C-alpha cells in the first residue's frame, strides 16, 4: 500500500513538544503558510507554550520575592533573638556569644575581656511607685547613657530587670575601672520622668577574665562582685576577689531564711524608752527589730537590715514592724496608764519611703488598731529627708497629712544639711550618739552640741538626744535645754514585758 510521505511539519511538531515538555518554554514550533489541521495544532501548542512561559516567569518572580522576604525575616529573627526589645541593647544570649568570642581570642594570646555587671540602686522603688511605664522610660534612658559611655566595640547588654552588663574586649583592670567610673558618673545624673526628677545610682561588679575561664564563671564572678558593691554603703564599684564567693553563699542562705523569718514571726521588737530629760517621765519608746534566728540566736538589725534593703524584703519587714509596733502601742494604751501623748517610734528605710503603698499601709494599720496617728513617729535618716526625690517627698507629706510625726534619726552623721533643716517636713531631730559621746568630758563638744541644739530650736523643731550613757551627759543636756533623750542610761532596748515592768516599778511613767 502506498503511503504519502510524512508531513515534514509533524517531525518539527514532535520535536517541539519534546523540548517544551523538557522545560524549554522558549521553544516555538515553526508555522508554514498552510492553514490546515496540523497548522492549527502547531498554533495551539505555541500558544500553550506562551502561557506556560508567562506562568513560569511569574512564578519565578514570586519565588524570588518570597525568598527575599524569608531571608529578611530570618535576619530580623536573628536580631530579635539577640536584642533586648525594651532598650534595643544586646540581650544575655548576645552577651554570652560576645564573651565566648572574646575568651576564645584570649586563648589565642589576645588581652582578656573585662565584664562589668551593674544594677540600679533605687529602681525597684521607682517601678513600684511610679508604675511600669515610668520604669521602662528609666531603663531606656539608662541604656542610652550606658551606650554613650563606652566604645563601639564594647557590648552593652540588658540582662533583665534593672541589670545591665558591659563587655570590654581586650581590656585590663585600669581601663575597665575607668569605664566603670565613667558609668557611675553618667548614671548619677538626674533624669526627668514626667514631672519627676529622679536619680538612679548604680552598683557595679567588675571582673577581668582569667585565662581559661568559662563564660559562666566570668558572669558569675562579675555578678558576685556586683552584689558585694550593693551590700557596702557608698561603694558603687567592686572588683571581684575570691573571698566574695564565700560571702555570697552565706548571703543567699540568709535571704531565704529572712523571708521565712518574716512569715513565721521569728522577728521580735525591742523597745527603748524615750524620756523627758528633766523629769525622767517616759514619753514613748522606739521599736527596734531583732531576729530570733533558730540556729544563730538573736541577730541585731545591723546583721540583716542591709540585706533586707538590698533584696527589697525591707518592705515586708517594715510592714511587719509597723503593724506589731502599733498593735503593741494599742495594747499598752488599753492596759497601762500611758498618757495620751505616749508614742512609739518606728525606723523606716529608704526603700520603704520609696514605696507609694507605705502611706496606704500606715493608714490601714492605724484604722485597724484605732491608734491615733499623732502617737506614731516615723524615723528617717537625714540623707533620706534631704536627698529624697519626688517620691520620698510624696511619702513624707502623705505621712504628715495622716497626722504621723516625722523625725530625723542619727542627725549629725556624715551629712551637714544645716541649710536644709528649715525646709524639712519633720517635727523632731534626733541627735546622733556620736555627738553626745563627748558630753561631760569635752568642753568643746558641749559648745558644739549647744550650737546644734540652738540650730534645731531656731528651725522650730524639737530635739532629742540618743545614746545617752551617763548621768553627766543627761545633766549636761538638761543644762543645754534639750528636752528629750534616749540611751542606755535610761534603759536599754527591752522586750514589751520590760516596758510594762518599768511602768509598774515606777508607779508612774517616769524613770
Ligand atoms: P537607730 O534607729 O539609730 O537606733 C539606735 C541604736 O542605738 C539601737 O541599736 C540602740 O540599741 C542603740 N543604742 C541606744 N541607746 C544606746 C546607748 O546609750 N549606747 C549605745 N552604744 N547604743 C545605744 P540597734 O537596735 O542595734 O539598731 C541599729 C539600727 O538598726 C537602728 O539605728 C536603725 O537604723 C536600724 N533599725 C532597727 N530597727 C529597725 C527597723 O525596724 N526598721 C529599719 N528600717 N531599721 C531598723
Ligand atoms: Mg532610730
Ligand atoms: Mg539613731
């Protein structure tokens, strides 16, 4: 049977289809002039190839842009994983990686990195009393100041809360100290939050890495030095030394125990009489806290108040003291013949004054016990009253509005705030023992105390002398016109039963 020779176009048609199917979407099958079925199929296939090519190109564009987006997202994720969202500083992960990089370089013979860990001194008070958004503002300002105080190549990180770290690569002790000093200065400057002007001191722990040290050890040791700096008043920079590690272990045990002690009423209050010097009449008492430690016996405030202040536990401790002291006063008012002016004094520390709930709390206790506010005297230190920022002022005026009296404790130690004395919102000034010690033996000291008393009286305030140990001191103070006093000569701090015994022994309220 004769067959027609095959249409030559069929060959190029098949070839074209194979190429298109193989992915070459630019392939087009040549068209001859003829207008028959084969030509129609070729035209159809070429159209399909056009569409496929367009689709493919669009798809490729989309894939490209998606890939770019993914890459950006990945970079952003990586950045986020290494950045503190609040301050945009490096975070702990980033710091650790910078440290391990620097330590690896040290192993290759470079200078070691230095690590500074710092913690803001009064941040908790700011956060508690002004709210978290003000607290956040403070952290952002601090972050900026830290960054401005160091070089580009240093890593500034926020470790969480009010804790920051700075890693100085290729450093040494002299250089690191210089940076630490610069930071203390930068953070010591006041900052404005809303209408308030506050200052936020800092405690810095400094550790220059030792050869072969791990990141974890370096961080832990800088941290330990920071805690030591915090624990020592007036010390804002502490260089790590191995002895600090032992002290820290002891301290962490004590923190847990103190928390328990507050909850389990292991605290007790001793009361020291405050007397009218001329007559010996008991005007009131000062409540002084003690810790009846199950193993270590009776601990004095100096052994745990600083720790309580540092950890913020002082707020709970202070509430405990206030509540128990005011309840005790109510008890005496009901069961002893104390007169209506008999008062109890309670010591308040800086952190407590910075807590806006203090006023609320005092009000609650007074309401609960029915004790009159004028029978409560709050003792503050001179520096709190003088240097206090807006929050302290708020607390002080709030307490005064309640009717509580304010007293400056330990007057004459360190600060000389003579010019402030007139402006302070206080009622009584308690002259420190160190000024009283020389009375009765040293004439110049007598003149000095006379001048101090004169000054206090000139400011319209009442004076009280503390730490009176001898009859001579008491007599001298009476001659100098000081009306009230307190000290071992009249009575040591005693348990409440001791106060009851005093009242029953004298039959009246006098010593
Ligand atoms: P302060 O408020 O100045 O208390 C006076 C301290 O001097 C008391 O020591 C008291 O026992 C002692 N003292 C009184 N008279 C004499 C004396 O004639 N001679 C000598 N050598 N010492 C005398 P204490 O009880 O150890 O308290 C020490 C400090 O602890 C207090 O100083 C106060 O700043 C703080 N503190 C005590 N209780 C509390 C408290 O409940 N809360 C707070 N925040 N601080 C407290
Ligand atoms: Mg006191
Ligand atoms: Mg005192």
